[in-house]
C-alpha cells in the first residue's frame, strides 16, 4: 500500500549523486555503512570500479571529503539535523559529489580543502 511504501522510504536515506556530468537519485538503508554506500555508487555508475573520492557540503558551504566511517556518520548527522528543521523540504536528499581519486577535479578539491585547513589553523591556533 501507499502507507507502507511511505514508511519504507522513511527508513531509507535518499541520495543525490553527482558524478562527472551525471546526476542520479538513489536510496540507501538508514544506518548503512560507507562500504555499502561505495557498493551502491559502483552499481549506480557502472564502470566506476576505481577508487572514488566522496564529498559533501557542510554548513559553511565547504566541500568535505568522506574518507572513513566517522566522516560518513558526520555527513549523515549533519544532513539529518538540517532536514529536521522547520521549513525543511520533506523530500530532502543528501547530495554527494563523486570524483575518481586520480582525477584533476578530485586533486583540486583536496588541494582546496588542505589550503583552507592550513589557513584556518594559522588564523585560529590551538593552544596547548
């Protein structure tokens, strides 16, 4: 029934995947691991068997690299927080940008992230 389908969708995370010039909407079981996400991406973009770098936008609009399970959990937590706010779209999708690890785009994204980190560390030194 429609109610059962709606309930099933609520237990899934809807993703908007950006890879090269393609965008796909897919669903992933809520609580799925980064490994499960990578398998879903490989299935969605056949031929993407090489290592892929994953990125999402944080609250500041920065692209954040998802390299391990902790990064993935943080990404989902931020998305859940923002999608639960009043006025948030009920059909919100978590947007992920996917780049081949050895691509120029991925190298540029990583370089930008490293430069921003260095800049923020210089302007906000951590006291010990």
